[in-house]
C-alpha cells in the first residue's frame, strides 16, 4: 500500500519532512508531490481512509493546501493525489475506473506524444486505457505501452526512496580541559573507532579527515588530513593525527573535539604476477608524515616546474595529486641535467670571451669545449629580477657541466649525466 501527498503551492522541503514523519521510505516524485510506503500505518492510524485524512490534516497544520491518496500501487496513488482534491482511496482492482476522468497531462507524455494523442482525440485516462494494447504498441512503441499501463492504474514500479546525504562525524565534550597531547590522542582513538565502524557498515572508506578542537579561550584549532587513496586503518589515522598535532599543536587547552570523515569508495586493486610489490599506501603515508615532521612540510613531495623562465624555479607538490602522477614518468625522461643545489661558487678564467679554466669545489680543469653564452633574464617588473649568462662546458677529464655568471659571480649549476 502506498500513499501520496500533493501540495499547492508546493514547498518541497516541508512536504518531504512531513512524509518522513510517517515513513522512512519516501520518494520525491515532483517538487509538489511525495509518495511513501504506507504499509503498517493502519496499526497506528486505522483504515486507509483515516490514514489519508491524517496525512491531509498534518499538511494543513503546516500551512500546505494538500490532497492525499491511498492506492495499492505507487503510480496510481501519485496520479490520484495530483488529480483529485481532498482525500482519495483507490480500491485494489478498480484503479482504471477511479482514474478514468483524469487528464492525460498527468502522465507526463512527451510533447510529440501529447500532440499525437490529441489528434486521435485521446484526452483522458479512460480514452487511452480503452485502446487495444497491440495496436498501440505498433503505432507508439514502448512509450505508448508505458502510458497505457499507467492509464489503467497497472503500474508496478518500486518506490525509489530519498537517500539522505551520508554524514560521518563524531564529537565529544570533555569533562576538563586537556593540555597534553597524549590524553587527547586517547579521545581521538575513541572517535576514530566510532567513525570506522560507521564507515565499514556502509562499505565505505575515507580520503579526508577533518579535526576541529574547541579551545578553552573560546577559539578553535582546525586541521585537515588528506590521503592519496581511500583508507580505513584506525592505527594509521591515529598516528597521522599524532604527527600532525605534534607539528601544529593547539595554542591552548582543548575542551571539545569534533572529528569528521569524508566518505569515499574503498580502493580496488589487483596486483599482477609480474608486477613488483609496492608499499601499502597507509605505510607510505605514515613514512611521508614522519619525514615532514623531520624536515618540514615544504620539503617533502614531488618537484613541479613553475610557469617562469627563471632557472631552477620549482615548487613542491604533494604526493598523490593527479597532476603529479601524470607528470611523473615524462619528467624523468626529460631530465638530462643533474642540478647542483645550491649552485657551487666557482672561479672561471676567460680568454677571448670564452671560459678556459674552471675551479670550484669538486670541479677543476681546463675547458676543452664550450657553448654559449645563453643570456636569460626575467621578473624585471618585480622586486627580485634576475639575469645571467649560461655556458655548457667540457673539461679535460671528460665531464660536462653547466656554469653561469650572475652579477659578476660565477657558479656551477649542474653536471650532465
């Protein structure tokens, strides 16, 4: 048994909340119409006529001018609620008789189908239901058969319930402020266990954890952890939070904790027989977090060239980003110069405008071949302009280097493999 409520003017949010008070299985069929599974409501509200009356009365109490209908199938209840004012109860087996006077526009035919039926003089449910099914199929195809079935009140589709967006958040208000990290991690472990259980019950993992700490001084301290792949490892989460809070501790004692997980489908991976085993993403993420704690966040990641001609300009991109993965292989193939960072100061002897001898830390010899100079400059419109002359040189020991001169000073920039 199904019930439908139609409200004019329609307030879709208010109408949906009204239907959810009666049943957890509710479908929003249109902005002004909802349908719900009414099985079991007779134990609370009585006969179908009484159920429909209660639905209509509750709608009026919320300021909605509504009509309600009860029927054995979903589409019949929806069409009756939209087509008849007040309260309607459609007995099982008499759907075609009760729906016969309704206009065909309630079926939602396409404009082409509506025009065709109008030319045939078909304007009511009863007119369409009276046509032979075989002839209708030959002339109008599957869409005509579908409309014919709905006009007879013989629809049998299941209800498609509205799914509330999944929200995974745990919170706890502490009995006393926490100043040390260790007791705070004990609280976070409990919240993580609750989040993991809820995620696992839905067959989900998470690729982002959001932590909010309410502080004793009425401020907030927020941290976000993003993972390269969806994960569901409580121990890994706890260790990552421990490392992150160790590097970014809250400035005052904590009085309340919120922990939210962004749901994501678990990763599906199948290794091949001849593919080398790679480290698990959880362990790799922990290793990267430990490295960040040692050398700083800006020193761990994948180097990315910047959109500038300044030599050696790059930025560190976080591992796991799609752009990093896309550029990974091609970047390795393009690299032909092994850069020396920082560039080594050098003494260069010149003759006839060409370098003839180079002396630097670990680099010394006569120049047997050279190419250059290549003069580059840029960022002259900023407070940090640059300009240099670059040379590629070959020394007497067979090594190839790139050197440059900037503001009268020489440097060894790198060596070629």
